[in-house]
C-alpha cells in the first residue's frame, strides 16, 4: 500500500493512496471462499462450487464489496498510523474513468484513490484554576412572596364567567387579544390571539391593566404604555407603545378566603406551609437562573481562553442546524431580517460566528472532561431520559420507545449532562463572588446573555 500526502494546510489533509491489485485479489479470494460455503447454485452440492465458477458468477459484485471494505480499512489504518483523528467522515474520490474501475474490478489494476479530510485540532487547555465568576444571589422579598401567594390563591379559588354584560373590575381574570405597536409598527412578542391576565396582578407592563377597568366583554381599548427603563429586553426598554386590545371574556373571582381551609384544598397543612412551599419554588427557579448565568460566564471564559482553528466541516454542519431554525422562526412569524433591524447577510455572519464558538467549546469541553475523568454515569443518563420523557405528558410511552429505538438520539441526551458536569468542575476551581441583586436585575442579565449569543448545548 502506498500513501502520499498531497496537502497539509491548517487542518486540511489530502492523501493519494494506492492499494496493489495483488492485495485486492487476495481479499477477493477470501471473500469467494466465504461465499463458497453459502452459495446455493443449481447442479452443485453446497460448499462444492468451484472458485473459478464463483468468480465468473459473483466476481465483479464481490470485488466491488472487497474494494469498499479495502478502502475503509486502509483509510482507518492510515489515520491511525498518522495519529490523526478525522473531524468527520473522510471524503474518498475514486477514478472517474469507468474503464479504469473495470480493470480494478477484474483484478488487473491497482486501485488508486484520493482521501480528503480535516483533522480535529489538538486542544491545549488554559489554566482552569481561579476563573473569576460572579454568582447572582437573589433573596425573595416579602412583597414578591405575597404577590406570588396571592397569584396562587387567585388561580386556585376559581373564577366564574361574568357573561356578555360583564365589565372589567380589579381582580377579574380576562381573556385578551392584542397587537402592540411601537412607532406604528408591530414588535416581536407584542401580539397575542388569546392571552390571560388577572387585573391588578402586575403581570403586564405598569399602567396596562388599570386602563382596562370599565371595558365591557367584546369591547376594545387603545392602551398606551411606556416600557420600564430596566425592562429585560433592551430593544423595548424605555420605549412608548400602543396596544390595540380586545376583551374576549371577563371572569370574576369566586368568593373565598386565603385561609388554612384553602391551603388544605391545595394539599398543604396551613397558610404558613403554603407560603413556605411557594417560597421554595421561587427560590429554586432563581437558583436555576443564577446557575445559568454562572455557566454562561464559564463558557465565555473558555471561549476567550482557547483560540484555535476548528474544522470547517463541523462549523458548516452546526451552522446549517442553527440557520434552518432561524429561517423557520423568521418565516413562521411572517417577518423579515430587515424587520429585526439586520440583513440576511449580517445575520448569516453572526450565526456563523456562533456556530464556530459552539464547535470550539464542544472540543474544549470534551478535552476538559477527558483530561479530568469527568464522565456521565449510566444512572445520570437514565435520569436525563426520564426528565425528557416527563416533558411530554400523555405521550411518555411513545417518547420512551423513540429513544430506545434511536441509539443516536439517546446518546444525544448525554451531551448536555456531560457539559453541565464539566461546567461544575470548572466552577469548583473558580473564584466565585456572591453578587446580591434583584430578580429583575437577574432576568436582565440572562436576557443580555441570550441577546449576545443564544446558548445551546454543544455536541
């Protein structure tokens, strides 16, 4: 076997490979011997078919299988010898001239072909000790807890439709459709066919709910509001907006008190236990947001600390995945890139950078895991599967079966678990500073992270 390197540029490699005809013939004979035992040919007892006859009947098709096997084995051996790992399936170019191929198939000519591939780059890890991290710490205020407990109370004491003559009062639960506009143009996330709102809950922008008091079922109202200066989406912060709102239905709250009796109906001892349960839930949600922001800082630090070229094939594949999702979102919302204040060209460039970041981080995360024995246990893999199955109430069995039948999809559930374990490993080595902040400030941080680079799992 002859191997000549014809290109070695960055991560790209190109090799010319020749497998001698004699090797192919030896492999073909072994293949025919194998067939001899299996072939059922009229006029011959099983296992007694002469090789020359088999060659005549099966020669070419057996040789084309032998060729494929020989190419795969040769490519794999060559990469092992060169101590290289291909980033994706190497591309094999066979001679285009059919006459040349026929000569090879007949065992009269050497098989010459070209292999092209990109190698996975070596990853030199930065010093992971002492990465500086800010950990958001948000305490649930009594005011926020009261509001949440009242929301739970309002949601669970039930409502009764006020009928066609119903007029909106404070405390009512409304069904609304609306279109929000800034400078006369609808904005992203400002439109709904049927949203629910409890008047006085403060769920919507300040000033929105109060303006609906007195509107009758089926009635419309032009609601004018200003987004708060610290609103989590920067494009909307501080902007004036007008909402064309239609009241679809008005439901008045049923009478009842927020007392121990009510708490028992929800399956807890008393009001104190209810407050506790609600507080724990709020704290768990905040802890999860805080973890998300710390993870983001770690990924940013790893991105900053590792600058190396990544295989274009992997970036292309990652970009295609992201881009098809972006296009789908733009089309399904009936919007254009210009509406988003950008062009398709600029958007492509931005997402290409994101694809490159994801591929590089994927390689870095894998290397940290390998070097430091971070592994996903079978139990953790199972937990990830159970969590995924639970996301589809009523379809658990179908989802479970899907993963059982698709080993690749099942393996895909490992990636995010592995990534989170590596992130925890880096966090343990980091210098963490607690930063006290409000819930709104934390929400704004996470929104800013998302706006800068939409985060996803790296495979």
